[in-house]
C-alpha cells in the first residue's frame, strides 16, 4: 500500500501529552497517492506541517515541509 502522511510541526494547545499530531491515508495505487498528495499539499496553512509519501516497500519517495 502507498501511504501519504502529514504531521504537525508543534503540539496542539489541547494536547495533554505534548506529542505531535499526525494523520495518514493508505491507498492501493501510486495515482491515488499522488491525488492525496496534491490535496494535502496545495492549501496554505498557518501551522507548520511535514508531508511524507511512502511506497509499498516503506521507502520515502517524497517529503514536503510547509
């Protein structure tokens, strides 16, 4: 499976653990992963984030910092 993951650059003010929040989507094809990548990286955010795409072998194929 392909995976597109996003992680915030600093903990949420509501966090009780101080850990960084993250989310991920897993898809079957590279084309689906590219679609999710575009969706997650095109918008402008006020919070810093790191976006990472992994191929089915678990290798990082793309990283973007905003």
